[in-house]
C-alpha cells in the first residue's frame, strides 16, 4: 500500500536531518552525506531547513565550519561567507 505524500515528506525530512547529524560528526563521508540529503530534498520536494542550507557549500558540498574551512565577514547589512573552495554566499543581516 502506498503512503500518502505528507507521510513521505515527513520521513524524507527525518532522513535529511539524520544525514546532517552524521555529516557534523565529520569523517571521510561528510560530502556524500550532504549530497544525499540534497538529492532526497529534491526528489521528495522537501525544502532544506534554512539553518542547514546555510551550513553547506553549494559548490563543493562541504559542511561550513567557521575558522576551519570558511571565512565569515559581517558588514552593515550583509553576512558574507567564503568557503575554502572559493565559493561566496551573501545573506542579509538582521
């Protein structure tokens, strides 16, 4: 029997959160966990939570850790995050 879409999306979000938790522990599979989480979110049309989306580099799929593999600059109205791979993301500051 097929599950309804709401239940599928709920399970997908749980899997995404588990994959991010595994990626935060570190290790050699970190990027593959984050890629898989992105694939799940696209397949089941579940948007990634904003805090998780901002923790991931869109270019190299690494988990952004300030001081280790990324630099964070704060200007008047922007937060600028530069990853070690060279990717730059800008967010509005509150």
